[in-house]
């Protein structure tokens, strides 16, 4: 299993203010669903920040997101290890397959993989 990126998930009640502030440091918006927004460095697209007002389909807001190339294998590994699953594996309407697991420090980790678009393969933000 390959890790593609690790991104902090920051709770925010002011997505516009966050975009403006982090824009001063060179970040640009690459995805915005209204409740979750991703900012990235144009020079290094895997250097990202995620801001969330809430999580649309989960009971909690995660502390970080880890994108992997095989989310099903990651899910099987954490299940086999007995790690606490906060939200089971499922496909989301915005093109990711993900689950939430709690780490030994009590942090909630959103583990995800991007689903290829119909008729092709792809990789995006979110």
C-alpha cells in the first residue's frame, strides 16, 4: 500500500477567511463543496490543507486525512488489528471511498482513496 498524501483537517466556521489568510502564504483553492474546502500549493500540489465546517456524511470531523492507493487493503489492515472504526468504509458521491479510524492518541483519521471516474482512471483532491 502506498501513501499518496497526508493532510491536516482543520475545523473552520469561516472558510472564506481561511482561504484569504492561507492565500497570503501561497495556497490556492483546489476544491470546495461548501462544507469542505481544500487549499494546495501550486508549486507542490500535495502540500495541502483541508478546512471543514462539518463532515457531510460522518458523525465527527476528522483530524487528518491520509490518501492511500488501496483503501480496501487499509481498511482490512485496521480491522484485523482491532483499531476502533469510527465510520465504516463507504463510497462518497464526490468520488472518494473512505473510512474513519481512531488512532492510539484518540485522533480521528479519514483514510481515503479516489475512485476512478467512469471510463477512466483519475486522482483529484478531497
